[in-house]
C-alpha cells in the first residue's frame, strides 16, 4: 500500500513539473510568422504579481514599422499584424518593464518568404 501511494505521488509530481515547464516555455517569447504579405506578431508576457507595461515592435532593418502597446498585471498578451514584403528581413522586439524592472527578451529575426 505504501509503495502504491509513493508511486502515485511521484507520478503526480512528475506531471506537475512537466506542466509547469510547458507553461514557462509559452511565455515571454515573441512569435513572428508570415502569411503572404502579412506579418503576424505575438507575445504573451507573464510576470506573476508584477505590473507590466510593454510594447511589441516590428522592425525592417533598423526602421520601426509597427508597434503595439499594452499594460496589465501578471499577464499581458500583445498582438498585431502588418503588411510586409517578400524577401525582406524583419525583427520583432519587446520593450518595457515588469514590476519596475526592464524586460529583457531576445528579439526574433526572420525573412519573409
């Protein structure tokens, strides 16, 4: 009986750890996709208990071509679309603060097919 309880506890602990890891992977990573001549930009920011003030910015080279801003507590989702040109390279960046600290997220750079 004790072995069964221990096995169940270990299994629950493993699944809890996996579920938590998957949640963390989804957050705080900008996503840039293309469909024809349209770029879709998305980020879900998650900072538990923190006030979030963030902007999602789309660049062509060093030129800012679009931006979207949101504020909120704990979780903020920012998304937008913008027209793009096939063959050009675009960068998606997140700027702002969470709990008064600067948000540091690696930008995503892709070329529109």
